[in-house]
C-alpha cells in the first residue's frame, strides 16, 4: 500500500508538470529539450538499463538544490555497479573508444578524451563541431560552410564510430546535433587498440543515449543573440510493470542566424530507442533517428585578394560579409537505424552482435566566390553548382570478450569480425550552354560582389555529371590484455583486412586490398597506487576510396606511431591526468586537389612526421570545482620535400602550418559557490592557439597570428527540478581566422554570442 501511494504521488507530479508544459505551448511547439537529463535520475543515458532488472541498483543521488546536482548524477551509457561513484562516472566515464569493452582512461595506453554529458551542458555544446573545438589537441578546419575536418597531431581524424561500430562514412558531412548522444569519446593518434589499425589523426566515437530504468522527462529551452533559439525534449522510462521493456524519445529543434549578413541555419532531429531484457542474460536494443539541416551560408568563407601586399594575402571584406547568390540553399538529411543483441555466455564471457545503418543525402544549390579577388577592380571569380549526393552504409559487427585464467593471473581476450558496405553517389547538374562560359561541370565567371548578391539562378539544364562508388570492407580482429605480473599488463592486437572499391560513371576504377595484417602492441606498468606508465606501438593502414582527377583511387595511408606516457588517477577516479609523448610517421596522406576546388578530387602526398607532447586534466579538483582541459605541442612537417611542389607557384602549398598550430591550450573550469550562494555555479574557459598560415610557394602567405578567446557561464539552481544559465562565448569579441587551408580563402571564428538556457528535469 505504501509503495502504491508513493507511485501515485510520483505519477501526479509527473502529470502536473506535463500539464504545465502543454498549457504553455512548449511541448506543442517542439521546443523543450532534454539535456543531460536522464542523467540526474537515471544515470545519464539510462545505462544500467542494459543490466537485467533483477540485478539493477539505484544510483546514488547528489545533494539537491544546487546547479552541481544537475551534472553530478550524469552516468555514462555503460553498465555500472552499485559501488560506482556517480560523480566519477559524470566527469570521467569508462570509454569504449579504445576497446570493445568499457575501460577506464588508465587502462588505455593512448591519449583519450571523453566529453561527458556534464561538459556538454556546462559549455552549452550543441553540435559535434562545438565538442571538437573544446577537445584538447584537436583543431577544426572548415572545408566549406557545412562540412568540416578534424585534425590531431597534424593529421586528419578519419576513423568514425557510433556505439563502438566503425563506419566508412564521415560523420561530419554536416556536424550532427548532440541531443541524441550521451557523450563524445576521442582517441588522438591511430586507433590500434580497437581495430589494429586506424586513421593517423585519431578516432571519434559517438555514444547514443540509452533507455532509462525509471521514468524521466527532461526539457531545455534556449535563446540568444543572432536569433538563436530552440529546445530539446527527452522522455524515457520503463514501458511494462516489470521494467524489462524500456524506451526513450529525444526531439530537438534549433533556428539561428549565422555570422554573415542574411545567412541562417535550421536544424531538427528526432531519435528513439527501445531496450528489452529478453532473458536475465539477453538484452536487445534497437533504435532510429532522423535529422535535417537547411542552411544558407558563405560556402567558401571569405576570399583573399589574388595579389599579395608586401608578401601577405589579405582577406576581402569584413567578418560579417556574405559572399554568395541570394538563392543559395543547401539541405542535408541524415537517417540512422541500429540493432544490438548482447548475450552473457557464462564464466565472465559476453557476446555482442550489432548492426548499424547510416544514410546521408544532400541537395546543394550554390553560387559563391572561389579563388582570389582581383586587386583594384574587386572582381570575384564565381562558381555556381547544383548537385545531389547519397551515401548509404550498412555495418555488421560481432565479437566475444572474456577472461582466461593462466599461470595464476587473469587475462582478457577479445575476438571479432566486422563487415561494412557503402554506396556513394554524386550527381552534378552541368550549366546550360548559355550559362557556362567554360563549358565545364560548374558555371564559372567573373563579377563584382554586388552582381553576385543579385545574381539570377542559372538554368542548370545541361547534362549530368554522375559517378558512384561502392566500397566493401571485411575485418577479422583480436586483442588480448595479458597480466604479466600484478603491476604489468601486455596488450597485443592485430587485424586482417579485406577491402575493395569500385567506381562507375564519369570515372571508372577499381582497387582492392587482401588480407592486410596490421599489428598493435603496448605495455602498461602500474608503478604506484595512482599512476600508470605506458608505451605503445601502433601501425597505420587506411585504405582510401578517394580518387584523383583521373578517377584513380589513392593508395592506402601507411605509417606507424610510437607513444609513451604517464597517467594519474586521484580522488577515487574523480580526477584524471595524463602526459604523452608521441612520434607519428605516415605516407600517402590525402589532400584536396587545389586545381579543382570543391570538385571532390584528391592527391596523395609524400612522407610526413609529427612529434609532440600532450598534457591533460579532467574531473574534480574538489567536490565543487571541476576542470577540463589540456596543452598540446605539435611539430609536424614533410620529411621528403614532397609538399606539392608541382603547385607551389600558382596554386599554393598544402602544409601542416595551416592546420597544426605548434601550441594549443584549451581549458574549462566550473565552481559551485559555497554557503548561502550554493545555488550559483560560475564557469569560464579559454582556447589559446599559436599562429597558422598558408603559403603560395613563392614566399607569400595568408596568416593568422596567435590568438586567444574566452568564454564564461553563470548558472542558478532555481529548484531541484529547474535551473537557469547564461553562456557567453568569445567574451571580448576577438576577430580571428579560425580556419584556412590555402592562401586564397579563410573562415573567421564566431563573434561574441550570448545564450540563455532554462532546464527542467523530473
């Protein structure tokens, strides 16, 4: 009877809040948002929902009435034990980016950063681009207004995973909204521990939110400068009385003006997942999502004048100048579906079978400046294009993991296989004969800025330029963690890969790899209670589907990395620190062919090397003071003189100097005030970078000197269920070039922005 009264009381409170939201029109407008939400009452993403209901334990609840309460209870999307401290899980959750099973940072012999739900909320992170801009050691480069590239240690991050499943697709065709994800995991350097090979820059793993084991509803409304407004609604919990069937739905919408005059972006996303305990040892999880981004923006950033002045190129116009046609409109669609079956096999062994489906498409209608602006006349070289892209992918992955007892020690083995199939298709509409002076794929002509701002839309009635690429990849992998002695662990891994790609249409070509084996090895030594030292060797082998201007597939990327470091763990895991030294050498790095801007053609460069050091600290300094940040020194260069000399005199060289600042420092810290001010939390951070530059090969440069930006946050806990916050980014409105890949164009960093956020959770 007592339990029934408690349950009725909970239902009444829930219904009252739902009624309030409906009465204010929030739900009907679709603007309420979830945030870390479930975290507070369910353990973040309902992680422990994967554990059979009979074995679940309630997560401890932090003290109420403070802003810190909202973030302290956030747990990662992994199974946790009743003894695990939720404060540890909130700031330093176990990660699967370096392993098929969840490991702490100390157990991974490479540099790892996790951006948990707490961090996402504190820094008001909305997209993956935002998250990567705050990640230590990572730089974000704009390929165009929507598409970005990430770099660490001077090399591109091109290994992507969702819930630990590898994908051939780039997850940044348009940076996804993070409303459906519990956290972002980033491993810098090649991902040898996970797969035995990986892209040289690193790996990004997006971990989806899980269905919680108790009812939870979380909502978020935000609004700010540049007409930035929207929200998220996140609802989940058990569907049947036994709690063996659970669900979760997340919806998100955001509209905003961009920094350029007359530009805008509209986003919407819907995600749902179901989990079922089929037996006490078997859990099935399924889900799907849909996302759409519609945008009008500066496609190629701001062009520079074509003739340098005193050896320096100068960007044309100001930071807010829009350089494009009035009819520009680019729309991107993203659809995912997934299924996962996890089975406990006994004796500590577990098996998992997972399927992932990704489908991205794009409709691009655009005319903007490409190349330099003519000095004196201010004439722009303008390119118009209209194209459609489709990229569909299916991945199946299966593995078993468990302990083996030998020679008085317990070792862990993992064996698995994965298969991925991808179909990519592009269809470009050629301009009609009256619209295309050069008769090529794109309309290219010269005009003034005012003419471009009022340019009519070309007919685009010429024949299509179409090609398709089909890629298949099969991998067999295994790794073992062998306990040589109590303080010493040997990690060995390897992967055998079969890969092929076939291109048809405007270009025809084939390429294949058969049974390529890539090894991995590491040693971890726990030399004190709080410290571990490690050394690791990672081989790099990355087959490429990118083609050159002749339609030939580029040769695979090859290389090796050596890394050594020390990791510390304090306050029971609430604070983690690390220092890593690395040397990375690789060949055949792909770069966009500067002769054909935005045409999708690539070149393989020569031999390059990167050396440096990374220092990081994440977690609690005290119960009320958190820190997240790090410093990276990178010295990257070509070591065989292969920095594209064939284009040095007229197209610019593509070097590390434009994407790998030698010094990069990122810091965010948050503090909950004591005593009678305990409802307030204040936070602040900075991103500091040394200079970057791009050269034309003749001694002329487009440069951005060293710069720093500063952010701040003030949060107030109105009640146990309701909190408010204001975030200000680039407080001093620093004007700087955030991204440049050649001397003829650059993207300015965002100006000062202010966002107010109201969060409610049940």
